[in-house]
């Protein structure tokens, strides 16, 4: 398998299908320190040279105090390659970590989102690219279905609340076998986040479940992704798509049960 070819084909397919990148865009890749966003950066740099449209690519990393080791190797690697990279230490996130070390993902990601928009404003970009993979989309679909009572995953493309930025996830069709192999083949340094080592989380349980099922059904995630792009609303329970008027608000008919 030609890894780079596979990667670019799948990233190109996502960009085209969801109109993610347009002529004149200035794209900033949110580098998390992991293999996925690093692979995304490499893919977009290659496409920047080859694509028939004009767009620019840079990268940034938000420091929230959660890296397991210093981020310097990533900076050195990018500098050697001449890739513009901004390292942004987010003081409010560091204070949060000190004051509430046990804070959850909701507050952490809220702080990160604000920091990401701060950096994007400084960089003068109009598109922010995130490294969520096909695996993340599949896990999000199951997590949302099981715990929020809503059939949804992640938006492949959307805009920030104030409309200033297009937010894109061009790795939607790329699985983590590809990002792992690609990052290794290129010798891209990876600096893990402490949270990636956590056990006993829903995310970890879903990962283990998928891994077990995929031993028997290797194309499981491809099928789940296809299903997300091929919704048969007549076989779900949302009256808005069934041409019927509910007698009572749908939310009241099916209360969400989060604990059993
Ligand atoms: S996994 Fe860790 S870094 Fe990610 S949102 Fe949750 S607390 Fe923040």
C-alpha cells in the first residue's frame, strides 16, 4: 500500500466532498502533539503544492499544561522543515489545571476553543483544521447516541459561532492505522497528552470494543462512515422526517436515561 497516496486520496476526497478548502484560504492546522494532526499537516502541505487552487498552510499548538514531555522536538522538527509554527501558552488553562486539577473534558475543551480562536486571530487565518480521524467520528457517533439521545457525530465542516472561521476535519475518511504508519514512516516526533493514557473512560471502552469487532469485521469503520453519509430517515424515529405531527414534543416522549 502506498501510504502517502492513500492519505492524500482520502484527504482530497473529504476536502472536495465537503468543500473544506477554497481559493485564497489561509489554513491553520491545530497541532495537538499527536500523530493525527501531524499527519494532517503533512497532507495539507503536500496538497498546498499540488492542488489546483491557491491556499496557504501554517500550524500552531496550544499549551494547556497536559503534555507528558516537552514539546520542543516538534518545534525543532518544524523549524528544520521551514514550516511556520506558533506555540501558544494558554495562561487561563494553566491556572485551571492548578486550581481544578480534576476538571473534566467539557471545561478543558471550552478553554482550548477560546485559545484556538485567539491564536487564529493573531495568525490572520480564516480556516482552522483539526486532526479528528475516521476513528474519532465513529466513536463520537456511538458516544452521542448512547449518552446524549441525539444521533450525531462530528461536523466535517462548520463555522465558529461568530462566523469568523471555517472549522474543518479533513481526516474524516482516514483511520488511525494510516496516521500511525505515516507519522512513523516520516519520523514525525509525537508528544503525547497525559489524557491519552487514561483508562476507564467511555472513549477507551469504545476503542476496545471496536478493536475487538474489527478483528472479525475489518471494514467496520468504513461501513459506519458510509452509513453516516447515507441516512435513511424513514427508518428512524424523528417525526420531522416522517411527515407526521407528534402529539407531544419529541423530547418529552423519550427521556434520555444516562444512568442504569
Ligand atoms: S482528554 Fe484531556 S486534553 Fe482532551 S479535552 Fe479531555 S481533559 Fe482536555
